[in-house]
């Protein structure tokens, strides 16, 4: 039977894992876990790209034999991934003999059929990117158009791969398979890249003997590292070694960052497979990048974060067990995952999500439910417990939405949908007040209300497992169910029979206390400052500055006062099919009833902030009239999510 085959890129071992490589690997792990939960047999591949000249160079600089260096680095990668709870099936290394055989065999086959031919190269070469550039792409600075480092002039015989021959077939394949390249922005980037015209590419390099030697022609040096590296996906299936390699081939999902998608994975790679007459991958997904303080991460800026250090410092600051802090880090990576565009990584952002989504929402819901079950029912599911139909429908509907989003590799959306369940349970508790029902002696009804919380927690253990496997297991343990339920059984509303014994509640995510030097909670968004309306307009901004603001029309679907605050309302918004929560400082000017159903403009790409324990994901815009907020509406009803510009 065909296995669901997922790959990450194989990583260069010239530096250790960082939050960028961790992102791709965690996303792949979450996809793999999700597919397994849904009952598929998964084959998840990751590994290391060890034949690159830059890897050899770093080993030499450190005075370590290159083989020893790559052995140590591969171990460091495997160790880091295991510590991040990544459960791959194969870890491939391109220095393995079986991979070198595949590269040599592919090179021979394509040379025999004329898709690889010998020529000579004269032009500019970037040692860092391992890429040749046509003179037309290089200006007087002689700097690499991609990375800016100085280029070297090369004049040497070399082999070419006939990429140009596949231009029209590639275009046709992309047009006929709308899901081949995702998200859409990457598809468009690829089409733009191909539209510039494909040139044959040099696939051999002289000047180094580190790599896979060009077969039968040692004078020609080694095979170009990208031509070699891309073939790892084929090696890992056992191609050449076993006939039934097709139980994995072709890949169902190949994940990577945006930088290595258009040219390498969506052009050169499928063209190589076309030349080999092998089926193409089903889907290529290229995520955006983490940026730090609005800048690209780089060693020279000192803004490169090591994932395990980040998780460990969170564990220490919060007093949380390390495996749960690692899961919190994974949650943050997926919840804030850059999909179409780049996203800001920050420790403050991680802390906000930790305190808001994990400590206040998920952790608190589980803890209060189990505590009440123990206090009122001796820790056992009472007789006659069932989930109200409305809530049962909502749970099933949200589970379906989560699945849909995870399938689309849209973890921010999936997790947002999962958290709707927590919001619904908390609202249900507030409405039904099981504590009051107990005082009134209505234990049957109180038991039913809390049972809904237990069923929600059981369902959530399954829904969060791809992101937080250890946390999911701990939720299942506290619920006394042993195993996290598979997807098909997760929405069962009668999963916990009367008499079922629950474990003692144990906080998974202790709250992070504000550091002494840190300021109190930020001022609520949309809190108008007096005089603002009268202030002169100053400090012009460019149109590009303005374009960075994403303002959209949202529909307010629910509004409620924020406890212990006279000024704040918690608004649940629907923005173009997505649900989000914001906290707005308008409670003195509007009641919840006055705002529900209204369409309002919202700044949606504001960094989330924790306000009174609620993660606020945006800011509503209102007119400021003498310090009072006055709502703004579109002139007529518009589709929710409409862009304001
Ligand atoms: O490219 N944010 O390996 P690599 C998000 N060996 N992702 C980032 C990132 C950031 N700031 N920085 C890097 C290679 N990445 C080749 C791949 S595959 C046949 C060969 C991601 O170690 C990047 O987009 O440079 C890519 O997916 C991976 O890390 C690059 O790892």
C-alpha cells in the first residue's frame, strides 16, 4: 500500500539547527502526525546535505577532517530534532554510499539519453550559493545577485543538464495541477521564474574533491551539490535497491522555505524527474521566513535563535517541565507560522502565546474541569452525562475545520479553529455555572455541563497532538484515557462512560510571571487618546509604509465585557472566513449588544498582545471624538475580510 511520503529539505551541516530549519521540520512533523492520526501509514524523511563545498570549507577552517565533521554535525541535527519531539522515519545523509550510487546512476542515465551533455563554462560563480550566474545578471560590483558575496570568474569544461528542454512541460504541469505548488504566492513566483526562460544548468564542479565524483570522468570534478541533494528524496525510497520503492514514490508532500522553492524544488527537481521518466511529487509547499526585529536572521546581526535554548529558557522562566516547554515552542512555531508572507519571531510573542493560549485557555480549561469533577463527583464521570446537541455539533464542526486546515498545511488556521472549542466551553461554563447548579442541588445538570468540558478536552488532545505531542499525552493521562484518541474517534460524545475514573489535575503550563522590570500590560488597543483628533498631521510616511498595514472589514459575531475591567470588551470577529479575538477599549461607549453584528475596520497584522489574559489579535479602528470611540462602518454591507486601503 502507498505510504504518505513527507519530506523536509536536507539541511546543510555548516551550522547547527536554528528556528528557520526547526520551522520546516516541525511543520513536517505536525503534518506527519496529523496524517498518522487519520490512519495513514506515513513515511517521513529528513536529513543532512553534506557534500556542499561550503561544508568542506567550514570543516577545514576548524581543522577537523571533513568526514568527522559531518558525522558530528549530523548527530547534532538528529539530537536536536529528537529533543524537539520530531518523529521522522528516515534520516538520510548524502555521504551515504547508497545515495552516492543513486547520484552516479542518475547522472549516467541522463548523460546516456543526452539530457546531460559536456560543454564548457565561462562566467561568474558564487561559492557561497554554489551557483553560476550569467554575465547579464551580474553588475559592476561583481557581487552575487542572491547573497551579495563576491563572485569568482570561472572558465572550465563542465557538464550541463538540459533544463531548457523541460520548460513547456513544466508550465503545462503547473497549469494542470493547481495544488502542485502551494501556497498560491509560491506558485506565482515559480511561474514568474520560468517565464524568464530556462537555461541549461551546469551540474559539475571542479576545484574540489569533496562530493560525488562525476561518474566515469574523474577529471570533471564532482556533481553539483543541488543536483546531488535533490536526489536524496529518491534514494530514501530504495529506488535502485527494491522494485516496490513505489510504496513511497512519489512524495505526497514536500515542504521547504520559500527561498528554495521556485528554482530548485519547483523547476530543476521536477525537470530531473521528467528526464528520469518518474512521477512528480503531488504537492510542494513553501512557507515564508522568520524575521527577527524586522530583519533577516544572520550570524553577523546576532539574531539567530537556537530552538532548544529558547524552549529551555521558557521552561525555566515559567517553571514548566521541559517537554511541555518544547511543545509550547512547537505550538508557537505553528500558530505564528509564516505561510504566505514572512513573520516576526520574538520571545515576547512566544510568552504571549504561552500565557494566553496555553496557560489561560487550554491549561486552565483542563484544570478547572478536572478540579470541579474531583470536588463535586469524586473524580468519576457521573451517571446520565451527555453533551448538549448544540455543543456537540460545534465540537464536530470545529474538528472538521481543523482537519481541513491541517491538510492545507495552514496550522495557524487549524489551531485557531481548535481554540474555538475552548472558548465555547468557557462561555458554556459561564452561562450554565455548574458551581451554582451544585449549590442549588442540581447535580445531574452540573455533571452534564462538566462532562462537555471533559469531552472537549479529550477531543482537544487529538486536535493538538500534531503540534504538542507530549502535552496531548498528558491531557489524555489526566483524563484517564491512556491514549490520545485517533481522529476518527476523537469527536465521540459518549467516549467517557459513567464511573470512568479521572486522574488528579496537574497544571501543565504554570503561568509566566511578569519580570520585575517589565511594564504592566500594554495599553488596550483602540483606546483613544484625548486630543488625538486635534493633533496636527505630521511625519509623513511612504506608501510602502502604509501598505504594511493590513486593514480589513470584520463582522463582530460576539462581544462580552472583560472581567474586572470597565473599559474593555472582548470581541469575537469573523474576518474573511477566519475567526479572531481582539480586546477593544470601547466598553464605556458601547454595550456588547450595540456592537454585535456590526462591520468594523480592523488592523489585522498587528503583533498579538496579551491583554488581561486574553490574546488580542488585532486592533479595531474607530473615530476618536473627545476621547470617546465612535464606530466606523462601511457605507453598505461588504464581504467580511474586504481589504481597506
Ligand atoms: O537550503 N525562516 O539547506 P539549509 C524560515 N541544503 N525558514 C528558514 C529560515 C528562516 N529565517 N532560514 C532558513 C538548504 N530557513 C539545502 C536544501 S534540499 C534538497 C537541500 C529554511 O540548511 C529554508 O527556507 O540552508 C530551507 O527550507 C531550510 O531552512 C534551509 O536549510
